[in-house]
């Protein structure tokens, strides 16, 4: 059994302040959960309210469009809705990030570039060759190297020698790999003060020449482009935003492909009824037959000479449809008995009988006129 011994309380000792314990209400706990929430790009449980509302709206819209048929498909559609909302947020943040870079280029361009050079120089001991090559590509990286060489030269003037740490730094600044330092020609083990001083001075002169010959002009051009909003330099904040955007695109493509795969293997249970077009109207031959018959009857009445063709046509057009009943010929009755009448045939026969009745009335009127 472990016993915890506490110092005895004295009258002069101040009273211990009790811990607050944090929020106790549900509203306070919900608010405390969001203390560390920033932009919500990597959030899985807590996301900003406006983003959550957009995700909910997109989920409803995509469910109506894609018609998921299982809980897994519904989850995939939820992922699609979330990633599209996050991509929209990435677009908004990219505009804000571009404005941030424009503002910083006009205010603290040199300070930011020196910070980047220092962050890169911190990797010098781990990979000297690659780090030195990267530092030599910018004027601020070259300035970082010049500062180290000048410091080593000042140590030589004051002490007359380099210790092991300073010699290691010089080899790092030369970009010499660790495996080749035992027999380095640039920095021999028995090098004297004059040799070391000449090496430091030569490195400083070479680096300053690279600044004057082109790096300073390139830096000025980069700053001008950044102030115009056409920057190609990615600082850590911009790289982080680009990485979030790439993650969202990758998850979105996977969710869509997975939904297509699952949805194609799980067809809906209730398939829609196939489209059935309306039956076609009576054939052109039936209509042509009725029209020819009517023309023949009207021509016969016109041949009587008592009634004008226009009047006969007007009588035929204004005549009411007549049911094909007892006035049909025996052949038609036999045809009807042999074949069941169809709506097309009934209509055709009605038109034929209508034409015959119109022609009879026209002939009758022609006889009365004479």
C-alpha cells in the first residue's frame, strides 16, 4: 500500500485555490470543445457551423441526384458532400492566402526570406551537400552562408585556429559529405592559419559575386511579382493549404469511384416501368382510302352540274359523324364479322359513310334545283 505524505499545513501558508473544473453546463462544454478549432480542414468530428450547414445541404442534394441504395452508399455520398464543401472552403482560403502573401511582400519580404533561409540552414549538419546547394539559389540563403564564413574568419584572426566544431562547420559550409572528410583537399587536417583564412575569404568573395551577378535581381523580380499577386513562392502556410486541397481531391475521387462501383453492383430493387408509347393512329392507307372515296362521291355529285364543288365540299365538312350501322354494304358486314373492328377501322368507315351521305344530299338538292 502506498501512502502519500503531504507537508503539514501551517497558519502562514496561503490557502490552496480550488480548481475551477472547467465548464459545467452543456453549452459551456460545447463551446470549450471548439477552443482549438481553426479552419476545420482536418476536422473529423467538429467543423465550423457554416461548413456543417453547407455539408448538410450538399448531402440532401446529392442524395436526390445519386439515389443511394444502401447505408454504405449513403455514407459515400456524405463523404462526397463533405469533400466538395471543403474544396469550396479551400478556394476561399486560397484567395485570402494570396492576399496575405501580397501584404507580406510589401511589408516584411526580407524578414520572411531570412527566416526561410535559417530554417533551411538548420538542416546543414544532416545533409550538407543538398542544404548548401539549396541555400546558394537565393540571395538570402547566400547571405546566411556569408555570415558563417565571416564568423569563422573572425575566429581565426582572434584565436589563430579552429577547433573541431568549427572545422566541422567549415566542412558543412563547403558541402563535403561525411564519408569524404578524412581526406578533404579543400580543408586538410594540417592546414595553417593562412590557408584557413584564405579559404574563408575566397568563399565570401565567391558568394558575394553570385549575389551581385544575378541573385539580387531575381529576388527583386520575385518580390515585384508577389506584390502583383502572381507569386510562385510557396511558404509553409501556402504549402499546408495546398496539401489540404490535395487530400480533399483525393478523398473525393475515391468516394465517387467507390460509389460507382458499389452502385453498379447493387441495382435498385424497384426498377421503373419501361416506357410504352401510345399506339399509332390509323395507317396512311386507311386515311387515303377514305379521302379517295369522299372525293369520288363529291365528283359524282358535281358531275350532275346543279351544285358547285365548293358547296358540296362545305356540305361534306359540316356534316356530323354518322355511326356505321345498317347502311353499310354486305361486304363490309362480312368483313366486320370476319375480323373484329378496331378503332381505326370504325373511324374510317364512319368517314366513308359521312362522305356518302353528303354526296346523296348534294345530289338530292341538285335534282330539286332542276
